[in-house]
């Protein structure tokens, strides 16, 4: 198992649901050390979606074009954390930190696995108050059994820990505020699903 990835290396981020690949795409490593794994998702990156039956249904992005359409984002994740922090920039200025609550990363030979947990926290780059996103989607998933009680409690605990960091001014991700993606970091080539069951397969 790989313990560290090289800067500039293309690795694979997978969301695993019901033991199968739900969403898969390549990212490029910005840094990988004892502090965090930082990867870059470039605009235009191809996305692959698992097909078949999932308890949450098909990934909601399948209805859109299968590439990352937003501007590039830096994704920061630390071992054991139930969240990652995504940095977005506009016109050379940090526009927001987007806290994506997710399953703690599991490193693989190709990259890492996780699973989005619906809930998000948006922290404007200009210091404006943070705001929650998709709370109703998270609570509906809890209500309908998409998360069991232990999973739901873990997401809420991760959310409380992030709010505590923000309110104490202890946001470890701020050290990346001045980071910019190198100009030659074009979108990586598409990666295939390992289970061979993409959306649309028969």
C-alpha cells in the first residue's frame, strides 16, 4: 500500500457506496505529507459513475455532462477526519473554503476512497459568516435510512468539530490560501471503473 504520493502525480479518488464504485475521477497531487493529502481537481476532468442498484440510487451528477464543469478546486483531507476542505479561487483571489463532510479517507494503491455525506459548510474567503448547505438533504437521508444512527452521529460530530475550529480561528487549511495550481496542470485522462459497471451498461 502506498504511504505517500508524489507531487504532480495523478491518482484516483473514488466514492464507495455499498462496497462498489459510485463516483470515480482522477486528481493531481499538490502535496502529501504528515499534515494532509492535497489534490487538485481540474476543470474538465472526466467523471465516471457506477451503474446498477445503490441504496442511494445513481449518483446525482449523472444527469449532467460527465466532466467536472466548475473551476478547478484544491481538496485537502487529513487522515481520520470526517471531512475535506475544498479551496476555490476566482480572479486570483480565494472565493471560498467549501467543507465537504465525507467518510475518512482510505488510501489505496491508486489513490484514496471516501464517500460524500451530503452535508456541506461554505466559508467565504472574505471572512463573511459561514453558511450551511444541503442540511435538508442530509436529514432526509437520515430519516429514510440512508444513514444509520451511528453514521449520522459521526457526520454531526465532524460538523461540530469544524465549527469549533472556525469559531476558534484555528482553521488548519488557511495555510493553503495563497496556493495556485500550476498553469500546466491540465485535466488528467479518464480512469475506468474497476468493477466494470458504468452508468448505461447493460
